[in-house]
């Protein structure tokens, strides 16, 4: 009887394994943790298979499946045919074209981010919308809450959204500070209820601050003290944010509003109705989405317009020096790319792989976690063989040890293929950016890993502006002096943990 039970169990286990492998092969890119699930199902089929059904692949609940692509406010002055080939790929996938006329400023120092963050908050007169993956019970978090509460009491429309996993340890009393002042504060997919543990994927990893729908702060830095501070020290992370004034800020506002309605379950206003709202509401005072509104020489009446905030006037004045705007004074051309269930499927992987394969000069990547998909890895190796200058920068030790082990074989293979693999030793590099030739810089919240490719809500900015690209190039080059480009030390222990970590690469 024991043998019969053993035989029946083995047959059931084999059948379950066949079903799981068939599901993985049906959509290979979505089951990025396939080997780990095979091991679990083999070891304990009755437990492993139900877990596979619940957690494996791109597990999307009905609420996510119903989300459409974020509809950006229409910008009548933008050409229907986008002149950049990479942007046209996104357009064919359903993204809005890149918009000209943006003032763009890179913020690479924690104190710069700190100063601009609070200048942005103080400048808001109508609306102030904030989204962060992580907020914490620290001095920065409390100062932000107090500022938001003060703005809410002044009649500003304040909305705060934090992720349920990233901000899990933040006490609800901090959100109550905003609520009690008349603002709104919510959590994206809270995990306090048991049913939510079945949907640990699709966390909202975006970091956005938008004032009056006109000015935005976007990037990789969470609103926590070890990333944004006026007094950085040796433990402060290295990150990069982008300050934007112009039509792209209006589109970033649309991304926030889409997330807010999703969390608020306000289906009275459908995504498709956004185009029928005030187009590009609040982008500019006079002409909506008009790129020539930001000329190189500002009249006194324009820069001193009392309707403009101090921050807006500052950005306009900086345009004359080329710090914030360029492209022959027409402003930076920027495409806003939502990634996740509210964006085109696998659009980040599509755009980055296309950019890598089109590269003729260089592909420079900086990311805290380097766990590429198989096709992205292959594209980088082929770029090396085409004699493209491929550089990958990541921290020698990040805040996620399993991710450090998982990247080992990828970095070793790229090193052998001819890439420069740069390990930063002076702290955690949390910057997420890709620089391709002199054509485009991708900057945002997305890491160069499978979780950002397939499993998170992210936002990327594709910036087409030679001056901004030169600023990023200079930042990257300066960082290289603090990096080690030798092959990572090899050992049996490292290989063992590298293999074990890569089994669950997508879940890291």
C-alpha cells in the first residue's frame, strides 16, 4: 500500500510539474523565476504547485488587468510624427510622443535634492501631489508631513500616496498628520490584510512630487533621510533625480492621478476620459504645451510675473545659462514612460533592448541591482562584440545581499565579453540611468533588473537633449574614479550563492 501511495504521489507530482513547465513555456518572459518554482514543486508538489499558482509569473489581480495605459493630456503643438526613432516605438505601443519645451535639471547631490524638494513643496499654490515607494519614521518624513499638512490648511489640494510594502514600517499616525489638516493620504496595495499577501508583485516603485501640475521631481530617490538630506555623510546613498518644468511635468501629473484613482477606486472618472478634461491643465500660464513659451531671453515682465512661483521664475532664468534648458532654447524633449499594468506590456525591456541594439558608440548603465533578462543580457554581450563602449556601474555592496550574489555571473560574463564592469566602493549607488550614444538618457525609478522590467509600477523619462546627456556623462565619468573595474573575486562560496540567488532572480 505504501508503494501504491508513493507511485500515485510521484505521478501527481510529475503531472503538476508538466503543467507548471507548460505554463512557463507559454509565456517565458513572465515566468522569470522558473527554476526556483521547478525546485519547489519537485521537493513538495502538494505545497509547491498551489504556491506556484498564487505567486508565480506576472500575477495580476482583476483590478490590475482592468487598468488601461495612462492617457496623457493632449499637447496640440507636438508633431504627430516624433522625430526620434526610439520614441516612435513607444508611440506605436500606445505611449504619448515626447514633448519639447521642458526645463530639465539633473540633481545629483543629496543636498540639492533636499533643497529642491522643499522649494517645490513651498511653491505649490493649487495642488501638491506626492508618491514615494518608501517613506519612514525619520526627520525627513516628519518634516515632509508637516509641510504637506501646512499646505493643506492653506487650501492646497494635497494628496500623498505611499506603497504598502516599501512603507510598511511607517506608522499610520504620520499619514494622519496630513489627513487631520484636510489633505488626503493613502497606501498603495496595503499588505495588512491576509488576502493581499497573494499579490506581492506590482508594487508602486515610483517616486514623484508634482506642484500645481506644472513642476515635478522624478527619479530614483525615495523620500527618506539616507537618500535626501541637507547634511550628507558616509552612509548617504548616491542617487539622481530630475527636476522638470513644462509639458512633461503635466504628463507626470497624469501618471499620479491614474494611480490615485486606482487606489481610491474612483471609477466615475475613467482613464479614457482624461483626454476630455482640461488638456495639459496647468502646464503653462498662456499657451498649453507650447514649447516656444520658454525662449532664451526672458523679458522683465515674464520673469517677474507675480502669477509665477519663485521656483518657476528661477527655472526660467536658468534657461539663459543652459543649466535647465537647451536644444537651442526650444527646451528639452522628454518622453514620459509609465511601466507596469498601466503601461504597454514589457515596454521598458523593448525600449532598452532596442536602444542597446541601435547603439553605435556607447551604452552606459548605472543601477543598484543588475539582474537583466536573458534577452537584455544577450543584447549587451552582442554590443560588446560590436565594439560598443559598454559600461555597467553598481555598488560593490548594495542594501540587498541576494541581489549582489545574483549579479555575479552576469557581471563576470560581461567582463569577459569586453564590458567595463564598475563596482562603486564608497557606499550604495541607488541611481537608475541608461545613457545610449548621444541620443537618449533613460532616467527614473526603474532598476536594470527583472522586477523593474516586469513586476513593478515604474516611471522612466527618455530625455533627448545633448546638454542633459553631457551632464549625465560628466557625472558618470566622475563616479568612475571611485570604482573598481577588475573582475569580481571568484570563490566556490560566491558561485554557490550566486546560483541559488539567480533561481529567484525576479523576486529579488
